[in-house]
C-alpha cells in the first residue's frame, strides 16, 4: 500500500518496535520490584512514532527501517500502512526478532524505557543505497539514533546529496561526529541530550542558548531544544527564543517528542517559519501527552490546528531569552499570528 499524496513528502529513516507498557505508582529504583497496574502492548519505536506523527499531521510519509519477519513485525507493518505510510522500502529480516521496548509509566506521565533493538540494529548503509531515489523525492528527512550510527550517517549523506533538509532527533543520547552535525538543517535534542552533546546543563533559556550556540558552532544550521512543558527553545542565525508549550494535564509522555518531531517536519515541509512550525509541533505534543500509548497518542491534523489556533487553557506567549536563571524571564502575550514571519 502506497502513501496517500496529501502533503509534503516526509522521509523517516529509523526504528520500529513494539512497546510493552506497565503503568506503576512510581518508577522503580535500582533493585526494586514494583507491582504494576494496567499493561498494554502497542506499536512504537522512535522512527515509526515519528512517521505516524507526521502522517497524521498531514504529511505524505515514507518509512525506511528493518523489521523482523515475526508476528510483532507483521503487526507493525500493518499498523503503519493503515496510517497511509509507504512501506515499500522497509527491509524485512529473518536474522533478528523485531525490536521491543519495555516502558514504565508513572502517575504523572513520566516514564523510563529499556529497548531491545532486535531488527533495528540490522538496518545497513547498503539497505539505504538501494532506495536512493526516495531520498531525492523527499522535502524533509527525519532521523533518530535507534539504528546503527553508520546507517544514520549514510542516510544524512544521501539526503544531503539530494539537497533534502535533514532533521535529527538525537535520541537515545550519544556523542556524534561533527561530520554528521554539519549536514543537519536542524537538530532537536531535549535538555539531557543537549547536555551530552555540549556539556551544558540545560535548566533555563540562558543555558539553552549556550548549548544551541555550541551545536551551531559545530555546523548545525538550526537548533530546537525541547524543554518539556515549558516549550521548545529555538535558535537560528536570526532567532533565540523560547516557544512556550500548551498547558494540559499530562497522563503519558511516551512518544511526545516523536509526535513533536513528526509535526515539525510537516510544518517545515509546508513552508511554515521556524517559530510557527515549532508552535504547531508544541500543539501536537501537548495533545499527545493527554493520551496513553505511543503511536496511539499522535493527533490528527484537525486536532493540532484547533490547539494551535485556540491555545487551549493558556494564552500563547513568547518568552525572550534574557539570561535570568531564576524564572524571571520577560514575558509578553502574543497571538499565534506573531509566529508567521
């Protein structure tokens, strides 16, 4: 089944797995056994989550990954196809089982995750070389780090050769070569990932600005540091600004970052400005955290547009980075139209 042509062409190269989720009263400490409540088995994997997030946000999505020839893998492929995602270039393997993630979710929606990569570790540079044309057809490519780094680097090389904008969500966190960073249109770390990449402990907008500057000095063109409910810090040659999140009651933060990245890729593919695209992505992520599950939490385009337009439960605000670490940043209320430039 081919993807329905309904929006900008988004290529996602990355992981797919099955999430085994247990809701618990608190996240277990080392050596502790916690009796859990609800259990659910749902489709996940950062790459697949981002593909679903992008498809539901209005993108025409192609996914390239490596998925096992087992029951879990079959369900993964069926689910992605059901969201209109082109799976023609995804590799199926009998040499490894499909990936699995074990996830604990606490009462506040926070989570801890362990991943068995399985077939995701089998995605090779040669697999990508066989699908070179897909890269040239894309408007934006999304990458993560749940597949081998050499494969990620090859994907970046192919996209760069085709003059495709590359977004890297550097998760799970690991050191990255400058040769990869130099190819990126945009990198989207959270606070922890930004710290690993730059050595800066990101706790406020001043620290976020410093971390972003270091990443840009390594060749990355644009940086967005996601900061949970606070929003996302945007840094470009012209902009250093926090785009706030939307106030919602979070019940499950699993895949919120993936939904953010999927929606962001679509918004940028549609030609939205960096600030407006970030606000759009914040709206998508805000909806996602109010729902359980990874791919199940990704909102439809209509829902994102409603959140984006109304700013449910809080005014849309712009917080300028002025170096205050005590939370006393200058804040002023603006409408979403202010992000149109």
